[in-house]
C-alpha cells in the first residue's frame, strides 16, 4: 500500500526547522535544493530529519497544521527530533 501524502521536517543550515506537506516528497526536496522554496532558499543546505506518510490527505494536512502550533512544536522537539 502506497502512502501518497507526506508531512516532513527539514533542519536548515541556520538551525531553524521547516515543516511542510507534499504529495511528492522527492520533487519537493528537489525544489528546496534548487532554491524554489522561499523560506529555505537562503538557509541551504537543508536536511530531512523526519517524514510521516499518510493515506489520507486531510489527516496529513491536519498533522502539518498541528506541528506548526505551540503544542505541536513542543511535540516535534520531544518526539520527532
């Protein structure tokens, strides 16, 4: 069973984290490396440090949104890094 929806966390060269959602992780990581993503274009190189795959788009989007909240950042720092 293929899980097409991904939530990922990148560590940027300046120590910041970027959390994103995608339906094609390979293509999205390439976009980061090619400086096509505004937030990370001046923070290269980036390192993929977490990847969660989901069968359902809504659940993936909900998880990404949660990770960007205060309690989600705390969860990320304690459980995903």
